[in-house]
């Protein structure tokens, strides 16, 4: 059964809050996100995608729950304090009864979307978790002790943001073991951080020669190619990712952006809508990015007098756009 989705462009484009409310909400989101990010950092990066997304949701939900319980208890303590201050003889008190609401009402969905969005942009643990989806294959991990030592050094440097040192360590790792696919992957990722996209592409291609089904290089090679504006190459790379992992929405989402760059709007819309439906089914936070692209394409295709095409593709995925 196809997923029924309803967008409201008005809500997406025109949600407005008072400045004071914005600051209060931002502070609350940051506080909850900090705890949620710490929880996410403990999730096994090699879990299946659906399980990862369940764990992520649990971490966010737990953060919201803790915040709401804390606030409710704080209010109750304030009520107790007020009651005590009004009493003339505190020494005679044997017990306390808390006035006000007897039950603590927890609204799990409160601010969930804002917290999820903040984490996607600011939680490195979440980014790493969502980007690490490689299963271990024959050449994934080296059996050479020195290569592993250099690899681990590179990981430590990367975590501290010392990317130049990380490159040196990863290069030493692949020099000790040229078939160390994960080291090539991390070398590619680190070169990308340093905006050395040509070197990044070279590293990913080395990894893919060792393991043609490696998810990390398949997902990241087209990103590096797109930074060099090699959109046709990126499209071919995403097509390879889709061919090998048709159940992974990343391929469809990525290729939709490349089709946008090359003004192939119908192809872009078809792929991004497919990714949106898949992300929603997986309960992935990335559905919001796909949603944003759909809204952008709506505006573009409306200006290009392509609304018949837009409606045809939207109908295919049971997506209804309301202004």
C-alpha cells in the first residue's frame, strides 16, 4: 500500500513565531539535543538502517521525556516552596502534599521535528551514524597490525578535526596495506573535508576496485564529483549506487539533486519523491531534506509551466501538494 503524504506549502513557507518564543524554543531544542546526541553516539554504526532509525528516535524521545519530566517536577517543587513559605510553623510539618496537577502529562511529539532537524545539522555522532552503512567484506579491514595502527591514528585525528594529520595517517595505513578498503574510504572522506575533491575521488575509486559494493565510496564518490561540477559523472555514480542498493533512498535522493543541477526536473522530481516515501517508511530524519527538495521543485516547475508533469509524478507516489 502506497504511503499517503500531505504537504502544506503555506505551512512550510510561512510558519512564524514571536522573537521571544523563538529564543525559548531554540534554547530548549539545544538542551534536549545535547543529551540526545550523547545517546546517539552510543548506537552501533553497523546496525541495519531501520534499526538505526528506531534507536535514533528512541534517543530523541528519551531526551524530550526527560525534559518534560524535569520541568514538571520543577514546577511541583516550586509549588511546595510557595506552600512552605506561607506556613507559620514549619517545624510541625510531618508530610507534604503537592498541590496542582496530580498527573504529569508527557507529549512525546512536542518539538520532535525541531530537535531532529537541529541534530541533523549539529550532531556529528548522528552524521557519522547515518553515513556509515558499510558491511564488512573481504578487504574491508586489514590483517596487518601496523596498517591498523595507522588507521586508528587517522580516526583519532579525524574526530579532533585534525584532517591534515588524519590524511598522513590514512596514507600510511594504505601504504602498509593497499587492499585496506576502509582506510581508502576514510582517506576519501578526509580529503573531502579538506576540499581536495580530486584526491577524494581517487581514494573512493581505489576503494571500489577492492570492494565494488562498498556503500561508503558509492555514496560519497558522486558527492565529490558534484563539488567539481561533474554532474554527469555524479549521475552515473548514483545510478551505480541505485543498481547495487535499490532499497537505499540515498541513491534516489542524491541523483535527484544532480538532475536538478542539469535542469532535468521531471527526473529530479520522480527520484526525490521516491526517496521521500522510502525515508518515511524507514522513519529516517532525512525525509525532511527530501521534502525541501520537493517544495523547491514545485516552485521551479510552476515557473517553467510544468505543473501537469509535476501532478503526474506526484500522483504516482500518492503525494498531494496543497497551497
